[in-house]
């Protein structure tokens, strides 16, 4: 019989991968909504007569809502579990998007996007817990890399679907489509998701404040936030650069941007597996920050002298700037431990999404006043600073990790393996 101090029973591999698929799908649908506005930029400028700066402000609305709610949703996930938090938050976001699809005032539209962004913050704080709670430390880089493909996949989904849907049914039709997608995924989470089992012994160790007496997590948060600058500069302005400077149609430009986002998704999986093999998240993150600086700097140069190389540079920039995100999230969850991971991921997400909310309007104003190349040059400089800020060592949680094969079989005695938790991160 399972006692309070017993380790959780051995999980089935199929369940673990199902949880990974559900967490990734939830995050992808949320990202497709949060980052949809840049893909609607051409329609908003032509049909709604908005300036590029105004489009940037509208694009920041969902992210502003995220920033306001991430830590609260993370605390809710720590207390009530992942399934309830993700399904309720994503379902509420779907309902609010349905309301947004009926609104004609741009001010009211932006306000509802803020509220929907706050609701979708549940996915950002809890889906990482859902995925990582089912995987051991030797596999988390890969698992989180797969889960973090949701951001470029969501952006690719927005880039592929928003321009043609908006051309046929307008901006509100495109938002209505996203409402349906979020509603379907919320239902799947509510029906099929299962929170990972966790042992309850060693509570004092596992609930210790991971921020007390250490700056490592804060440096991870800071470097992760700085790396958002090049990622969102490339992601938010690649489409309009291709349209304005290179003469691409919005649909064709969206397809090229989707190629870059697909490259970003692949890079996250490869980088996650790389970090598992070398036993470090921080060393690959620092090296990739330097590569990001070089690629984004090259993009700035090609933007100053437009040519077909500009198109290639943009695709590479979109791909490489997405590569480090999974590393910072994995390190944050591992360093915080299971009892604090929801809140720590909420803090990490807050920093990243606050930066993401500021990048579109600030870069939009800079690009409007000075051109595209200075914007990309500033983004490359931010990556350089991030490389310096990345900690020299990886954070270590107080709890002990075990591989999936170390889980006791249901017939094993509760004391045969000790009482330390085999699943410690989320």
C-alpha cells in the first residue's frame, strides 16, 4: 500500500510522452494567440489604418497581460496542480478571444487582448511543471526543448494562418480562429492531462526559498530576458521588413517567417539534447548567446544593404534567437526545485514577457525613426550583454533526481529505495 513517505509508483512511458504532447500543444496554442498581432500587421495597417508604432503597442497587449498574471498562476500551479490551472486559464483565454472577435473599437480590442493574455499566463507557468515533472534530470533538456518548440511553432502557426484568414475574413475572423484552437486544447487538457506524482518527505529541504543567499537564478532570469530582445526583434519585424524593404507579399513573407520558426523549433530540441549530454544548461546557453549576437549583427548589416542575403539572414536570425529559451527554463525549474518551480517559472516568464511586451513598441519606434538596421544592431548588442550575465555554474536544487528506470515497481516495498523524490523539477 502507498504510504505518505513512499515514492510515487513507476510511471508508464506512454503517459509521460502524452503529457509532453499535451503541454506542448497547450503552449503552442497560447503562443499562437500571444504572437498573432505581428502576423496581422499588414491587415491592421491597411484595414484599421494603424501606424507601425500603434501595431507594436497592440502586439504588446497580450504580453502585458501575461506579465500581470504569471507569478499568481505559478503559485496556483504549485498549490492546486497543473491540469486544473492550464485547462481553466486556457479555457478563459478562449472565451475572451471569442469576445475580442466581436469588438470593433481598437481600444476595447486591446483591453480584451490584455485580459486574454493574463488568462493564457496559466499555460506559461504550469505547462513547464507538467512536462518536467514526468522526466528525470538526464532527460529534461530534451523534454523541455521539445516543449519549448511551442513558441516558434506557435509563431509559425500565426505566420501561416493569420495573413490568409485575415485576408478572407478580417482581423476578427483570424482572432475567432485562435479562440476555437485554444478552446479545443483546453478541453483536451481537462480530459487527458494528469499531474505528476510527487513524494512528500524532505519537505523542509524542497520548500526552501531558492532565491535566498544566491544570485544564480536572478542571473538566469536576467540573461533570459535579454535574449528575448533579439528573438522578438526578429520575430516581430521580419515580416514587415520583407514586405516594406524586399517587396514580398504578406502571405509569402509569412511563409518564409514560418520557415525560420520551424528552424527555431528544431534548434530547441537539438540544444536541449546537447545540454543533457554535456550535463550543463549554462555553458551551451552562453555559447549560443554569442552566436546569436553574431547572427543578428549580420542581419543588421544585410538590412542596411538589402539583397537576397537579407532574406537568408532573417530566417537564420529567427531560428538561432529561439535556441536558448529552453535552457533557461530548464535551469530555472531545476534550480528552484518542485515546491518552488511554479513561482520561479512565473518570475522567469515575467521577466521574459515584460521584455517581450516592450520590444515591439520600442523597436517599432526606433525602426520608424532610424530604419531596420539600427534596431537589429541594438538587438545584437543585447545578446552580447546576455552572454556576460549567464552564470558560470548551473543551479542545483535541494532534492535528488532519479532516472525513470529507478522508479519502484508497485510490488516493491516502500522502504526499499528510500524516500527521496524521484521527480524533482517542473
